[in-house]
C-alpha cells in the first residue's frame, strides 16, 4: 500500500508544482492547495500506515494497546490543515484585490516592480 | 596613558573644531596649529628612549574576544613618522586657514583634517595590527572626504571615489592578510609579533599573506600599477595634497613595509616583489612627471617616483638601504611639502598652476620664491642641502644592492636626472623664466601662506649644514628600531671625492641640462601625443573600463535573474531543491527503495488513490474554472477518505469540513475573476510538466526510502500511556492538541487570527479607496 | 496540564507584543487618532525591550514547555528584534500619517510580525518553528500590500505570498522528513537522535528542505526573488523593519537548527551554506550596483548582507556570536538609513522610493541628516570604526578560523564592490542642491529614531565589547539548559 501512497504523493506534488508555474493566479492557488495535500499525506505516511487502529483509548482501558496509529503526526497534520485553510482564504482575498488593482490575473503582466 | 591621549585627542578636537571656528573665525588656523605643535614637542621627548633602541608600549583591552587591544607602540620608526605628521601638520593647518579663507565649510575642513591627523598618528603608533588597520582605513576615509571637499565639481567627486576604492580595496586585502598573520602567530600585538620573528615565513599560507599585505601597502603608497589614484587626488585643496598626498598618508604603505619587514621580509619572494614594484614605480613616476603641465600633477608624479624609490630601498633590505630610506623619507617630506605649499601659494596669487603660463613671479613673490628655490635645490640634491646627503646615500645603497646593482643604479640615475629636471620646472621656472602676459596681477601672499614653505625648505638647508643637531639622532632612532644591532648614524655633508660623488655630479649636470632644454622638448604636439598614447594603456583606463564593465555586468545579471516572471522564480527554487535533495538521495547508506509493501493493497483503497490521481490530473488540465475547483475538492475528499481508512478519524473530519469551506470560498470569488485562458505556449507547458514530474518522482522515491526503514516514534508511547491518567482524555490526538501541545494550538489560533486580520485589512482598505 | 508548569515568563517579550497588538487593534475601533495609536504601539515595544533587557540581566529563565527557550541566544535575538521594533515605530509615527496608512492595521500587524519573529528566535520545537514562521509571514504579507493605492505594492504582496507559501510547504516537507527519520519533533530530541541516524538520507533531505525554507526567509540567493519587489513596494518603514527583523528571525532559526541540532553533519551542510553565501553576497552587491533608486538599492544590498551573515553561519560554532553581532549592527544601520529616506520621502512623488538624484545637496540643506546618512552608508560598507565593520570582522575572522579562507576573501571583495554604491550616495549628498527641492520632513520622533540609530552605529563600533560579551558563548545553552 505504501507504494500506492508514494505515487499519490508524487502525483499531487507534480500537479501542484505544475500549477504553480502557470501564469494565471487562480491556478497558482489551486496548485498551492494540491501541495498542501501532498505535504499532509507525506507527514501521514512518515508516521507509518496502520489500518483501523485510531489512537483513541477504548472505554474501560487505561491506555492504548499496540498497534495503534501514531497520534503525533496526526496532531501535526491537523494543525497544518487548519493553517492551510487560513493561507488559502488569505490567498483568495489577495488575488481578488490584486486583480482589482492591477486589472489582470496574468502574472506576466505583473512586472511593474521588477527590472532595474 | 598620555600616549593614548596624545593619539586620540585629535579626534576630540576634530569634533569641537567647527564650533571653535564659529567662535574664533580667522584666528582658528593659528589656534588649531598649536595642537600639533604641542604634540610635536611631546613626541620629541621620546627621542632619548628611542635612540637607545627601546620602545614604549601601552595596551588597554578593547575587544578582548577578538584579541584587539587599544595598544600604542612608540619606537624610533613611529617617532620619525609622528614628528613628520605633527610638524608638517602644524604648518599645514596654519596654511589652510589662510588658503581656504572665507570658504563656507572651513570649519568642516578643520574637523576632517584633524581627524586625518589623529588617524595617521594612530597608524604609525598602533601596537596592534587590527587597531592599525582601523586607523589605516580612517585615513582613507578622511582622504576621501578631503579630496571631495571642493565637491561642486564632478571631477573631484570621481577622483575622491577612485582614491577611496583603490586604497580601500587594498586596505581590505591587507585586513585579510593581517587576520592570517594573527592566526599564524596567535596574536595581533605588535611587540609579540616582532619578537616571534619569522613564524609567518614558515606558514603554508606565507605567499598569500605576503601578497595580501603588499596589496595594501602598494595601493596606499601608489606603486605602479595602482599609482593612478594619486595624480587624480590632486583635485583636493592644495594643503591636503601637501599633507596627505605627499608627506604622510601615502607613506603609510612604506611604514607598513618597514614595520612588518622583520615579520614577513627576508625571503626571496619579498625581495623580488618589493624591489621590482619599487624600481618600476621609481622610473615611471619620474618620467611621467616631466610631461605634465599642472604644477600639482608634476609634484604628484614625482611623489610617485619617490615612493617607488622608498619601496625599492626597503626591498633591497640592507642596513644601508634602510638608513637611506629613513633619510629620504624625512628629506622628501620637507622639500615636497614645501613645494606643494608653494604651488598653492602661486595658484592663490597668480590664479594658475599651469607651468606653460607661469613665469617671472620672483619679483612679486620674493619670499615664496626663496622657499621654492631652497626646496628645489634640496630636491635636486645640491650641496649643502639635506637632499645632497640623501642623494649620496641613495647611490651608495643602490651600488651595494645584493642583486643586479648595476641595473638598479642605472635606473636610479635615470629617475634622479628626471627629478632634478622636475625640481627646476616647479621650483625655478615659475619664478625666474620670462614673465607671461596672461597672468593676473600677482602679489606676495599672506604670512600664513609663506611661513609653512619657508620653514620646511629652511630646515632642508639647516639640516644639511648641521646634520648632527637633529637628523642624526632621529635617523639613529629610526634605524635602531628596525635593525637588530644598535648603531649610531653619522651623516656628513662632505664625503670626499668617490664614485658616489661622481654619480651625484653627473646627475646634477644632466638634470640641469634637461631643465634648460625644457622648452625644446616640451612642445605641445609632442606632449599631447605622449599623453594620449599613455592614457590608452594606463591603469587609470583599466580602472574606468573595469567600472563600466562592472556596471554592465550588474545590469545584465539583474535583468536576467530578476526578470519579473514569477514562474521562473519558482522554477529556480524547485531546480535548486531538486539539486540539493536529489544529491542526498545518491549518498551511500541509502536504505534500498523497496516496492515491497508492508501493507497489502486493498481494492477500495486503490480505487480512492486512483480517484485522487485522476482528479489531480483533471485539476491540472481542465480549462473550466468550476471543473478545476470541483476536481480540487475531490482531491481533498479523497485524502480525507484515506485518513479514515488509515486510522485518523479526526483528520478526516477536519479535512471534510475545511475542504467544503474552501470550495465554497472559491466558488464565491471565482466569478469575480477572469476565465482561464491558455496563456503559456506548448513548449513552456512541456518543460514545466517535465520539471514537475521529476520533482514528484523524487518525492515518491523519498517516501519509499523513508517507509522502507524501521521506525520508532519516541513520543507516541508516552502519549498513548499518559493521555488518560494525565489529561483525562481518550482521544489521544485531541489530548495532544489541547493539552500536551496546547501551546501549538494557541499558536495555530494566532496564525488564523493574523490571517483574518490581514484579510480584514485588505478588504477594508479596498472599500475605503 | 498544570498551570504552574506554564512558565509564561519565559515568553514574556513575545506575549507582551501580542498583548500590545491586541490593545492597538481594540483602540483603533474607538480612537481615530493615528499618532495616539502609534504611541500605544511605542509603549508596547518599549515594554518589550525593557522586559528583554531585564531578562538578559537576570538569572536564567526555564524553557517554555520545551517549545520555546528563553536562553541567551533567544534573548539576544529578542533584543535585536525589540530594538528594531522600537526604531521602526519611532520612524512610523509621522510617516504613516503623511502617506495615509490605517494606523490600527499597520501597528497591529507590525507588532504581530515582531512577536512571530521573536517566537521564531526562541523556537525549540518543529511545531513552534512552523507556527511562528507563519505568524510572521502572514503579517508581513499583509503589511507588504498595505499601500493599496500602489500597483507595485499589490503585485509585490502577491508574489511574496505565493513564493512564501511555497517555501512554507518546503519547510513542512522538511519537518516531516526529520520526524520520519528521528521520531520526534522537539529540536533537543532530534539533536539527541541525529548521531545515531546521521547517514540516513531522509534526515539529510529533511535538513536540506529546512535549509531551503529558511534561506527563503533570509532572502538568500536563489530564494531571494521576492525581496526587491516587496522591499520597494512596502511602505519604507515596513521595509526597514522587515529587512532587519525577518532576517534576524530567519537566521536565528537557521543557526539553531544547523549549529545546535546538526553539528555532526557540519561537513555536509557547510557546502550548501557556503555556496549560498557566495551567491548571495555577489549577486546582491552586483544588483545593488545597478540601481538608481536608493530604496531599491538598499533592498538589494540587504540581500548582500544576508550573504555576509551566511559566511558566519558557514563558520559553524565559531560563527554564532558573529552572526548575532552582525544582526544587531545591521538592525541599527539599516533602519537608520531607511529613516533618512523616510524623512526625504514625499507622499505622492516618491511612491517607488527616493531616487539617488534626490539625495543631491542634502549636506547643505540638512547637514545633520546627511551626517547621519554618511555614518549609515560607511557602516553598511563596512568602514571602521563603525558597527558594520566589526560585524564583518567578526564573521570573516570566524570564517578564517574555520578554514574558510576563500569565503572570507570573496566577502572582502564584495565589501569593496558595496563601498562603491554606498559611497555614491555620500558623494551625491555633497553636491549642490537643485533650487526647487522640497524641505525634508521634520518630526521629533523621526529625529530621535535616526539619532538613536546613528549614535548606536557609532557606539557599537567604538565600544563593541558589551555586545560581544553578550553574544559570546550563547551556543552553550542553546536549548535552555
């Protein structure tokens, strides 16, 4: 199964990178979202895959019995998902504003700041 | 303590001088001149100690962590320099008060020149290499400010910058050399370095160290091919040229060579490098001096020649050559300082420094003329001037050079003949040749303008007649500081008739001949041709071309790299990352990438993975905005499903919720943005796709490599064991978030709030405008 | 979690800043006086500064939950940061009224960013690293785009954000790999685990990705592309602050991770860091050379300074104190230089920053302002005996001691190039002024800010020992004991 997930991560990563390199900003943001998923899945896989053993202590038991899924990466990913959402929301507003000010969503037209 | 005060009080006075000028106005020059005069007397009191070959050393910890002390070191060598700096300093300050009379920024001028004086004293008296370097750079900076003092002119700014860049660059090279010396010897303190002798000479980095130090010395002392900044620096007001660019600052390189001679010298490399640079500079400077028309530029090139001679003598490294160098240092400061000040007085009185226009000034300016002639005689080496004694010594040292003495002596004669001619051109011609019609009404200058030159030139005569009074003790002290054995220098005016005297006579006769035939060979069309030819191949031209080239390179590379295309930026980042991370993947010790799964593949999981992959491809390729967003949502839900299947229900719930919100947000905004257009060309898309696939593949490999190895979470068992008893929670992920790692969650909330505030700021501002 | 265990005092400066930000936001709702809100912010940063000084002087403070340390390293970073924040607020008081910026958002985001930077300097846990980086980044994205009337600002903020989010993703990847390799997310834990797994390519790949994430924050070439745009597009006061603060924070994290966590992998990371240093110095200086706009010139030159600091990082343990010293020196001289630009900046005409031509004749119009600028330029060029010189001396001699002679020499060559463009400014100020030139702004707070920076630059040069003693041996307690 790990190989399947490795491929999924690779595809997400490649897709995200490809989108990041488009000229339309909206595509860039979609790319960012894909990269976010890739990052989360990567952390998830790093903690190793375990089927059907969530890190929840069953009623009656005092502590988790092995094997169980590693709770720490899950906590990390939870944080990352929420922050990712914050970033996305920020991105969408920023794009909207930039589009209104600059009048284009083509990044190649946004070169007022560069050069010498 | 008093040494420290003597060195540093100049800085305090510099800060105060603009206010002093507001109070005392015209008398400021006289008042301020008292300060260096007092220092001169103070330093004279060290003469006795230094003659015996002893040194005074005081050190105060300044930056102990770097081994830098505020240390001062006075031996005969420092003393000779200190007396020149303060003695001429007093006269120059006095002179400047009159020369720049009424200049709106005279107060500022005093401040800078006093800063320079204090820094220069610092250079020659610093007892710690780094402290010396700091003072060294301060002299460069104050020289920059002084050359650019008459800053309305484009030329003077360019010259100031050029001088600072050349000497500053050399200085920084020297710093690298000094750091290495410090590392090799374990100390920056001068007395310790001198007592350790040649430890550096055995160091594996000896040659780089030597080259770096020489770079510093040669740029500062205007050795070919770095000499070009010195004539350029003549843009400075004349008192500055007299003081910095002939008597003191340009000799700092010479000082450094003599000072570090016991540490770095005595090797073949030292001998050849230093001697060659000196000999070449000596000849080129003297020859170029003959072809100038501007009094100050003539003097500048002759100074270059002198500096070359000094460096040559140091490279010869015999006790005779060192003695000759010390005497020459003193003589040159006296006559060249006087001649510069005379040039300034002439400029002041007659309104020109062009020798083709000057003539017959002796009647109008008798005192200045006297000073000029005396100085010129000393420069030309006529008896009974000190210059004569010096010339004899120079020839003696060159004749006894350890290698190639014939060649060196011949070059020496060549340079000296030219310098005799130069002495006539600057010291005699303006005053005694036929009076020129275009001159404005010349008049004798104010006392402050002739005291300086007359005193300096007069000393040349006095010391030539009675060398025992001052010169012998001073030179004895200086030589004893450098030479291991204590000697007593006995200079005499008359040595009898010997080969050296013969050379002196030949030089003078040839030089006078050169001067008298000046009008013949100094014709405009000749001169123009010569200057044009030399300027085409001169280092000055190289410097200018280098600067232009650097600017072009700067523009070109900025345009190339800062091209404004975001995706190229991203491409660069990704490519660098692939390089950096990919390279680690091929390091030895990599766990074999295995396709052998630890978990078997279940069909429904495979289907979900397939859906994610398909949705990703769709999001990437679709032209419809809505389809892209839908595909993105699908990816998100697919990932959430994976979380459920692999025991992470909390993640799945969060992912579902967030994904829904994101999609809604997108849909709300999307219709306010333009449609997707096919903006990139096909080759660009293929290139991007290849890079992306490469990076994606690398990530996949990394994952496989990672999961192949064994894994032991250090923290999971702890959380698993203690969630319930410590935090009273059964959902371990939740417990971690709100309890064990509650601080993370606080941070997370902060991040979200900041994002919200940012969004608010952006939206609100939009409304307002 | 027991409340008594929460050693909140160890993150006092950061908390003070957060509180101040909150107060500023709330005050903005009811109070429309922009200067007043500015003074509130000033009180907040001053309190932070004082708290930092007190903590530095006092006995050691324990770590905060293994998430953030209050060791001397972190406190020195806090000192740099709060000094930078004080100066930034001082120069903003009059400026934001002049260029018409919203006070609440401006100061609030500034304080939040500063707080994030301080957290980053103190972070001893991957999670804290990531979170504080996000706090400071998002606040800076918004600040970069706060000048809504300016197209440049909008574009710059967008590009900064996109590249920044990208870099954050890298950082996250790196952290995932580190966790995968060592099974722990606390820096101390990773440091303990590194020797046993140090040949694991996953660990090294994680380190590489982390390095890239931080290289982006400190604007090292080739991860610098956002810098010129953002620095030019942002209001000058923001540029001044972020060029110093974000850099200090990024370097703090970089040093802590590289030197304290991965000392055994020095032989591996010295290469990429050294190469980055060379690229960064050289490229930054050459690009700065080509600029005719002083603000943009300072932006590019700030890249070059990141390069000098990287030389110190490459020197490893020997370079840590040099890096800290350099950061302090850079804070003073760079904010000072920007303060002078702020005084010259006119609301409409100079939206893109002050052109070099506008420096003309400053020596005649405002001699003291010009003198201060001269000090800053000389110091930035590394001329003794100013702060910038000792910064360079410190990092370069550390490089020489670590056997990186080539790096030191390339740094020296670069200093010469930089002298050319810095001194060009000084030369321009000495020229005669054009007649129609507008009078530079006069404002007590701005004058105080410029004065503090100038005096600090000189004093740090003449008497650097107090700071040197402070930064000496910070590494010994890098995890808060």
